[in-house]
C-alpha cells in the first residue's frame, strides 16, 4: 500500500448527467488524483465529506489516475 499527501477537494462534476455529483480529489504538490473506494460509487461518497479542504495522508493504490482508497488520516494526526 502506498501513501499520498495532499488536500482533499470535493467538486461538482458532470452537471446535468446521470453521473452528476460530488467527486473527491486529492490535490498534491505536483499533481492530483480522483479518489474512489473499491466497489464504491465514484461520486457522492459520504466518506470524503469530513476531509473536504483538509490536508491528509491517503493510503491506497494508484490505478490510471485514480487512488483506490483504503484509509485517510488528517495530516496533523500523523506522527512525524
């Protein structure tokens, strides 16, 4: 499992379509990834709402520009 650091942003995407909703992104220093959980819907996942706008560490696997999320921890909660 890999760790990725950045800020979580929830964005309204695909307006007017059946897949309209809030999508979660991890915005790192050099790039960003869309966040999803194995077997979950890629939008309107309540799991990400408490992390919106927060600096976090995401544990998971990167696949084709997505991070398949296993766990998220707020950055200040991580021991240095």
